[in-house]
């Protein structure tokens, strides 16, 4: 069963409470999403580390329930 965009957003916000999260369903199938996640928690972290933080928030669902996630991360604008 595919993941709902609201569930993805909620999991990310639970792990990164200050995050600005935008989720788009790329194919309309609930399996292919794009996410933009901006959080102060990413400060000083490499892009790889930022992505690992987001994947960690998804608690192992990447590659299983969640088939594909195009991820963009960064710091929020002040």
C-alpha cells in the first residue's frame, strides 16, 4: 500500500519539528514523491548527512512502502 503525502510530512516533522516541508506526488500513484525539506537542524551538515536525517525520519520505509523520493534539503531563509 502506498504512503500518503501527509504521512510522509508528519514523519519528517516529528523528527525535525522546525522543518518546512513540501511534498509533491510526482506520478499520482502514491509511490513517487518529491520533497523539499528546510530545517535549521541541517546547519553544518553535508547534503548527504541532511538526506540521511530525512531518510532516518522515514523509519526504514524508503525502498519499501515508499518507492521513490526525490529529495531537496537545505537551510530555511531568514
